[in-house]
C-alpha cells in the first residue's frame, strides 16, 4: 500500500466518521452502563460490575508480574557490554576472551551464520534527529552531550537538528551555535529549518522531522551511503539516551531478520527532572515509566512511542512521517504496518531514553501543560478510524485476522483508558444508590473493597519499582523530599481520573464532534538549576 496519509478533515466522511465516533460512543456507553443496568435489574448490574472488576484484578496481577520481569530485564541489559557483543557479530563468533555471554547471544550468532549475508555493526551508520521548537540551551545541550557520552563511537553518528522556522531568529541562532560547537564530535552535524505554513501540513512535529529527513536523504545520497544501513533515531529536545542505547540498537539492528521492516523501541523513562516536578506530575511520570517497562514484556503489542529508531530505507519507502497528525509517533507504526502489508514489527529495547517529567514555569502552568500533553497522547484514538479505513475499506494484502485483532486491541485500549479508572473507583456505589432496598446492591461496595485489598500488593510492587528506578536525589533537596516520593502515591486517584480518564474523554469527544486537534501543542520545558533557579521558554511561538 502506497497511499498512507491521513485524509484531510474535509474529506472524512461515511465509514471514516463512523469510526472516529466509535471510541467515544463506546466509552460513554460503558460509563452509563452501571446506571442503565441498575435501573433494569440490580442483580445484573452487580454481576456485570463484579465481572469487570475481576477482569481488572486479573490484569493487575499480570501487570505486576510483568513489571518485575521487565525491571529485571532492564537491569540485566543495562549491565551488558553491548560493544563486545557487537564485536562478536563483526567477527561472526564469540571472542576467545569472552566471559558471561548471554545464551541468546550464542543463538543469534548461530542463526546469522545460517542466514549468510548480514549487516555488520561496522557498516551501520546512526542518525540522531532532534526535533526542537525554541527549547532553551539548558534543555538541548545535555541531550547532545548524552549522545557524545554514549558507549559508542560518536564519529559514526550523524546528528540532525530539525528546528521550526516559526520560532524566530533567536531559536535559529541557538541551534546554529550548538552545531558550530559540537560538529567536530560527530561524523556530520547539520541543522534544518522547517519553513512555516507549508500547504497540507498541520503545525506539528511530523512536518518538522519529515522536512529534515528529506534534507538528510540528499546528504546520504551525496555521501553514497546505503539507506538500508542507516538507522534513524528521533528524539525530542529533552531526550537523553542511556550510554548503552546506540550499541544495543546496533546489535539488534544487525540480528533481526529484516531490519527494514522493523522499528526499535527503547524504554521512555521520565526521570531527568523528576525531583523538580510537582507531586502530581511525579506520580504520572513514574506511572508512565512502569507502563513502558511492563510493555517491553509484550513485544507482540509493542508500538512506536516518543523516541524510537527505524531504517532510513523504510522511512524513504513510506515518504517519512505523517504531516497531518499530532501523534506522529504512535501513528507511524500504522503507517509502516500498512506500507509493508502487515509484515512489520516493533522490537523492544530494554534500555532507557531519559526524558523530562512535565515542568513549566509555575504550578498552574505545569498542571495545564500536563493535561495538554496527555490529551495529545490520548488523541491516538484518531488511529481507530485510520486503521479501519486502511484495513477494511482499502484494497490491501494485510492479513485480515491480524489487522482485526490489532484494531480491536487499540479500540479496547482507548475505551479502557477513558472508563477503566472511573468504573473501578465509582461503579460499585451506583447500584445501592439507585436500589437502596436491594441487599445484593448494598453488599457490593463491601465486596469490592475486599477485592481491592488484594490490589494493594500489586501497588506495592509497582511502588518499589518506581522508587528503585529514580535517579539520585539532587543535593539541593533535603531528605524529606524522599519521603514525599512515597506519600505522593496518595494522589494516584486524582491523577488517574483528572489526567487519565478526563484527558481520554476530551480527545474522544473531540473526535465525535469534529473538534479536531489540528496543532501540536509543544510541552513547555523548564529547567531547575543547581542553585534552584527555574529557566523556561515559551513553548508555542506564533
């Protein structure tokens, strides 16, 4: 399939509109169902609520188990010497001096010997594309430095700044100064200005990095570099790769069966400024960390999110990223999936890329910025209509069972995002309120509270993993700040409702009534210095 772009808003009609409405319609139905069933028959309502909570409980147990497994995998992979593993790939066998090589490494070497021709680690060139609007130097420079400090030869890395022309001369000067300062550290370093108001584009990251990638393609052609041997990692301005990331990515790129039909997803860890962020934002950030650790244990469900890597050959094949959506990262999986007729997969990399928790200049601005960020994430519900249109109404060679299961999982995920927390917290109180004379209804809250006690064990496991993945406490904070890292979890009901359910309902309701989000709202990034001073810039220049 070659027609991969999202329809213009004016062209979304018929079945496309039906599937845009579907997530919100289902979410509102699920939310009203306890009330409707309580009015019809309280016993049916109680049974339905208990059935839902039982499913939720089973999922919670599974979630906790995967959290433990994911954390152990992350620690093991962060401790590996990936450069030595890559050296083994280079020579086609385990080095004579090698010790403690993982078993799967030997299996990979044996499989590659059977396959014959492979891409050697020395042949792979890395591109790091940093998207920026007008983030401060205090945000950008540590990102560059983290790439330089990697346990990987930076002279084999091309660094590209994709910056917005609408941000003005100050932002342009800042980027060019950084290029002049650091260009000798890399194989090549370039800054590409994305012009404003390109026809057919909404204001967003997709258009910015697509424009930069086309300029990168010209450079690669001039240098006679094979796009199939170029891996492109896209980073936001605050994304800082772990020192093992590039070596681990090199290894994985060289051992997977077909790296062109694949993308590589590291672990997003929102810990750069976790000690500086307000308590509500810390709960959300650490909860997100845990979510992606768990997700790394379910590779068949892996999707692109935030920073990820992909072959330049694949990007050229699909004309880079979508320029008509504000969720270009998650949407890019589906763009790739349909381009290769379903023969496409995401490989998790259990190595972190460290990112900022939401922190703006001022508490109220931070609260607002967090909601806007999560609203953008939940706007991934817009992909439901895209998948249905491309998978069911457009001629394609995609396996129908595969696309149907992926469609249903995405739909269920967004409906649960909107309704799950509300059902768990409040549904048990609805039958007794509507049917005060029903003994079954009156017993429901007590039964649910007992069931929820078992969930505390899972919460403690999650709490432990969130705590051990925190960076050291900065010297500017006293010990009582560590206590707040524990007590902050009392705010979990607030964050899960206000920033989970409500953000999801906001996005789904917008899709229902054609109130589309047609502009990427950049999250304001404030930096707290060692002296305690906050430095910030306006996130969205006009």
